[in-house]
């Protein structure tokens, strides 16, 4: 079957999108920053997911990262720069509200293609997908304790569903690295690949 890959404009170079044979691939595109999330990236991602929900051409959504990482989580350096309780143009309360609105459930199947480390909010994004396929050479980590945050982006909900409350608390408190074999054993991912 010959398909025509169509590039999709996301409004920012920080999120790439392409549609090919019904598969919408969304690529977090800040490889130099390990695809750490920015406000522009999160807004574009929410917009693309909303559009995909009602686009009959989209039958499946794949989320991945550019370069050697899936996603390092939120851009902590950027958050620290504001120092005045704001996130970008928003107060912290407004940013949290926008985050909740962006955490939607789509009726289309979603797959996280975890090509490199997924940490913090990056782990959260992968856990929110219906299926997770992970490189056998990478790792996952909650990482929130290392930066003084509680789990966000739904991580506490999804991680608890997948591994149970006791193991989820351990992973949040210790922020250990979970290698690919352990992630598969725990049920955090569905499949490993080279």
C-alpha cells in the first residue's frame, strides 16, 4: 500500500506532526533539551489531540520524542527563571487549570513510542497512552521528588493503576530509574524493542 505522508502544521517547531495512512505521529521536538516540555509544546499538543478527536482521517495517534530522549518532563530551568509564581504568561493556578483542560481522553487509540528516557511529566504522557512500546536500551523515572514536585500530568493516577499503590508510592518517593526489563515486568510498558 502506497501512502502519502502529510506534514501537519502545529504552530510551533517544538512539536512535529505528520499523518500517514491514518496514523498521526506527534513528535516532541527539542532534542537538545531532551524534549523538555514548554508552554508552546503543551498548547500545541493539546490542540493536535483535540483536532485528532474529530478528524476522520486519524485512526491512531503515536507520541514520540526527537533525538535520544522521549521527554525529560517539564523544562525546570524555564520554570525557575520566572521565580514569581508564573508559568509563561499564566499564574500557577491558571497554568494548573490549563493543564487539566489539556489532559483529555481521546477515543482514538494512542501509543507511546518511548525511544529514550521518559522522566516526570514525560513519563506521565507515556502512561496516559493506551499502549507503550519502549526501547530496550532506555529507562523511565518519576523524577518528581528530585525537583521537589508532586506527581503531575496524571502520573499518580496512571502509575497507581498500572503497578498498584504501594509500588507507585515507592517509585514516587525514591525516583529510581526503571530499566526496560523492569518496566515490562511491572506492566508500565506493553512491549520492548531494539
